[in-house]
C-alpha cells in the first residue's frame, strides 16, 4: 500500500515519510498533542524564542475568537464551537506593511506571501475550547487517524459554508468578494518601497486565471449571482504538510478560478524544495483511510 501511495501521491508521501523519520519531532509533537507537554521546542512552525518558545502562534494569540469587524480574525465558528473559520491574518514584524484589519492582502506588492484567492479562509481548532486543554490538541494533518475523519468533515463543511458566505456577501462584509472588488486606487497602504494602492487588478492573478477575474467584473455577463455560481462550484481545500509553517492544525480553502500570483509563487517555492505547498484534504483522507498513516507510525 505504501508503494502505491508513493506512486500516486509522491509529494504527500514524501512529507509523511520525512515527518515520521524525525523521531524527535514526532515525539515532541505527540507529547504536546496529548497534553503531556505545553511546548514543542525546536519543532518547525512554533515560536523560536522568548517566554512562549515552542508554542504555536495560535496557542497564545488572544483575538482568534473575535469577529473580524471587531479587530479579530474570525468569520464564524462551527456549531459545536470546537472550530473557527478565520481570515488569514498578518503575523509579520511590527514594521511590516499595515493592512486593513491586520489581514493578509491579495496584492502581491502588499502581502508577498498573502492570499491564495479572494475569500481565502482557514479553519482551525478553537484555541479557547476546553477540549484542547483536557483531551487533545492537533499540530498537523499528518498525525490524524481514522477516528479523526468526522472532525475533518466538520472542518471542511465549516470551511466551504464560510467561503460561500464571503462569495455572496455584501461589500460591507470585510473579506467578502464584493469587499475585495470595492478596494479603490484611493485606498493606500505604506510598504517598504512606498505607498501601494489596494485596488486589485489583473496583475494580481495567475495568468491563466485573469480571464475569470475579468468575467467576474463584466456586468454584461449577467447578474452578479450568476457570475459567482462558477466560483462557488470550484472551491478547494488543503493542508500544508511539508512546510508546517503554522504548527496548529489549519485547513485552507480558496477559489480555484481566482488563484493569485501569491498562490503561484508559494507553489513554485515548494517545488524547488521537492515539495508541494497545498496538499488536498481528499489526499489526506486517502492516506488515513488506506492505513498509510498507521504504517508510517509503526515504522
């Protein structure tokens, strides 16, 4: 089975293999996930120094459960309260460009490692939920087992429902599709190289996605509700396996027809390292359900 997985999903297989071959990292991750430790010192995706060294950023961030409109990053939470749907938030240095509501931006010139598309959403376990202090935490998708499949279903349902809300939402809704389209050339942000306007344009999208952006803006193609139907039907979900830049389980969702140059750049960087940046949730499910995860764990 492992050989078949390696042939069918070489990037995902490589990420799983490299993770489980690092016994020290696996041990620290397991101890943190099972509440035997409060930190994962030295593990990628955790704070590197200071009082909170070894903790994921999301573990200590205070405003994760605050709504975007009030300065937080949350759009909505799951019905059970265990998961949050958030907008990608700016977590850079203090002197990095300040974006509206501290969110990552679509424009590459403002957020070089910014949004994968308009309505890019991340679903995470709620850091303030009691289960994360009494039962189990989740560091990354590669530690998930068959008993976690229902949790993946809940996370993905929340992800896609939230994306639909943003795709359909009014211009006043921060992070909605109309909100991004309403950014003007008079809305300015200071960057290292000077002032940048917020208005998004064709240069912010992958070359093979530009026409989709133009079609979206073309009122002659029918009512806005008709123009967004294609976007709602082409949502995508993924995990970061190899990079694990945020070592707190996080599922990403974006609109495939409106992928940005940020998406393209991040994928290119990952490929240069022999990896992929976005591994689909369906691929992770296959590794779990096929028994591939158990073979890595026991190996």
